[in-house]
């Protein structure tokens, strides 16, 4: 297992290096002039020249990439021109908020996906199985943007059960209950599509295992339905790990609309504002942080998969 983990870590190094190159090129190709966006179109040439030199925009792209990579190796993400603060000071609080939202949504994804998938797999022709399959299809098909607006209109405006946005009530006492109340609607909006995908993939994997020769052999040996289901769930768990890891990565990088609509101060909203301000250093740092998190999640999923299935770690 140690050798397998070391191999995966070594493979992650060129992947992260390639990610830095892609992030730099993508930020370079963002339309618009960051100098004009910050100083305005009527700025004097001397001020434009000074800011261009300060940002290093007059140097060739390979030189700028090498300098940026050198700063990254020292854990220096650069300086935000629009906020006049180091990029790390802006990214870390926003990353914490995004992790909180992603963790809440991922909890809903796993619980809802496993329940719906299990019901659909065990009762494929029954009323409950069809209902679970219909719910998962509806969850996948529903547009996230429209669902978020519907949640705000119904549960925040009409029923007033939950707040429409933000992370806490500025006029209230605050506390854990207030934070959870603000977390409900954005977590549900973010979790809906991943929940449907998880339910369908896990349900298909569980149905295949539960009707396989392995399950028939367990029944022939006299094992109870609960014991057969437990073995089937164990053999279907690699599919849950795979789709769960992908959906967690999706939640980390795909909640831009959710954070914007619910005024959630996470990475998505921060990057949205940074793109509007053409703040290249902040865009590069934020996208790189999300990409590295994606690589880390894949590494964690592969490791967990190898722990469950010995064939993975012994494969050559």
C-alpha cells in the first residue's frame, strides 16, 4: 500500500505542474486589460506604465510564468491589485466558506444518493423504486440556477423559513443555529444535480451486484436478506467512491452560481468579482487552489479505492 501511495504522489507532481501551466495560460487569455480595469480608460500614460511594470505585464509570457512558478514554490500567490492585499489573505477565508458549503452539500449528496439508489436497485419495478428513479432523474435534469431561484422565492420570500442569502444575520444573536439556517438553501441548491447523478450511478452498480452470481451464491448458502444486502453494498462501494469523489470536486468548483445568488462569500463569488475586475493574480491563485484541490480529491479517492479493493494496489 505504501508503494502504491508513493506512485500516486509521484504522478501527482507532473499533474500539478501541468495545472499551473494551464491556469497561467487561461488567466493570460482572459479578455480585457487589467491596467485599464484598475486605473480607468482616462489614466495618464505614466501611471499606466508604472502599473504595467509593477505587474510585469510588459515581459514575455515564459518569463512571467517562470517568475510566478518561483513565487508558488515559496507559497506566495501574489498581490491583488483590486483589493490591495495579498492573494492568500483573500483566498483562505473564501476557501473556508466554500469548504463549509461543499461539505454540507456533499453530506446531502451521499445520504440522498445512497438512499435513492438503494431503493431504486432493490425495488426496480415497484412503486417506491420508480419513485426513487424519477426523483433522481428530476434532480439531474433540474437547472441549478432555476432551482436556486425557486428555493429563494418559496422558502425565503413566501414561507420565510430560511434566509435568502448571506452567512449570518447581522441584526440577530448569531450562533450555530443562525449559520445552519443560512446554509440550508445554498446547500440544497448545490447538492441537487450531484445527488441525482450519485443515486443513478450507485443504484445501477448496486443492482448489478445484487443480481449477480455472487449474491445468488450467498442466498443459496442461507444468508439473510440483510447479510446479502450488506455484501452487495460493500461490492458496490467502489462505484460510490468514484462518483462521490467526482461530485465533491464538482461542488468545489461548480458553486459559482450558488454562491453568487445566495451572497455566499466563497471562492466562486470571489473569482467572479476578480474576473470582473481583471485581477489576474487573484484569478490565477483561486483557480489554482481549486485545481490542486481537485487533484488532491482524486488522490484520496484512488487511495480509498485501493484500501477497499486489493486488486487495485497490486495491479502492475
